[in-house]
C-alpha cells in the first residue's frame, strides 16, 4: 500500500473528503499536524506529498516555522519526481519552491463556491484532462500566485484569480481552491468575518449547497486520478 505524507497547516484544515477519496482508492495517509508542533520527517519517506491550506504565506517562517521543512520536503519530491498535490497555501508553496511568485493580499479575494474554467493546456493532463470546461470549487483566500514557475502548465483559471491550477513537471499539481471542502465547510465559517468583508453568509452557504453535487463528482475524479498517479 502506498503512503502519502499529508501536511496540515491549521486545526480546521484537514484533508476532508479529498483524503477520504484517496483512502477509498487504496492509499494510506500519514497526516502530520504541523501547526501544533508535530514534527515533519527530515527526508521524504513516502510515495508522495499533499500540502493543505492555511492562513500563511508559504515563506512565513516566523509565524509558521514548520513551513521551512515543508518546503524542503516538496523540493525533494520535485527532485525525485514524487507526486505532489498542494491545496491553497500548499499550491502557493509548490509554486514558490519551483520558482514562481506569491503575493499577500493580491487581487480580489475569493470566498465560497466559485466558477472555474478549464484551460486548453489541460488537455492530456493526467488529473485535469477531460474535465468539464466549467466547474465550481470552494475558495477561501486573499493571497495568490502571481507568476507560475518556469515551465509550469497552466490548467485552470477564475475571473478574479488566474492561476487556479497548474502542474510542475510531470507529477506535481497545485490548486488555489479547496477540493477537500464541501458545502458544510462553507456553512461553518465565521459569519461575522464574512459580513465584515461585505459577504452574505447565508447566500454563500446556499450557493455551495446548490453547486455541491456537480463539484463533488469532478473533484472525486481528480482524487481518483491522483491516487492512480501516486501508485495506489
């Protein structure tokens, strides 16, 4: 059984349904709660790496000292051509490690179920090839990738944030959105913080529930494909 290292960057940001789908495909997950001080391995001893989201920039080592060893593990995975899947902060971290750039508070924030567009470059991609041209995913970010790494393949975009999904090399993917988050996660967000941004919590929850069935089917398929790449 292939084992994946999963780096969790905050208490409420577990692997969710994406992790459940990977396990259902035959992978084992070793989740490290890095935010709580649980140590990361010094060397990559797993078949691949999944880095989850969190409220930091990928090089915010002063507030999140575990990010430095996380970057080292992702760099090792890239060097070894081991599978990587980075979500939100994890995708930004992959971009930065591979030579791209990330900026704090860049562009317009995205919250809740958000329309995404598949780019022509996704044709033939092992994870994104053949997906619907239009799909939704849950977003929760203010920071963003502003330049892809050299040679990266640009896979998905949104109206407010162009770099929604990309591939580095042959087996490393980063996404700005949250395929692991379902509509229940949106409904659990702090309503006061949402209202402070001019958002309607009830409308965000309603839209997420509306979009859930179609979105879940797509991200389940992506998880299934990533499990295949990771050797399940």
